């Protein structure tokens, strides 16, 4: 049995252990960052996705 991780609702920022937020009913995400490994094969893809999300929220004029 795997340990239960603390989860967060990105809509109302409430922490819970459930898959759905008890306040607003929306899905929750795991609040912990992934473990770091120097030989991570997906680091480049994750950084690209993070930069794409960031640029989508802050367009350059």
C-alpha cells in the first residue's frame, strides 16, 4: 500500500488527502514536487512545459 500524499485544490487552495476538494468539489493535485535526479530523462521536457505554461499566462507585448 502506497502512502497517502497531501493534496491541494488549485481553485480554493485548500489542502486535503482526498482526490476531490471537500469545499468546491473540484479535482485536487499532489502538493509535493517530484523527486530530483541528476540523470532525469524528462527534465528537458518538464522545463519546456513549465516555460510554455508561464509564457501563456504572461504574454509578451
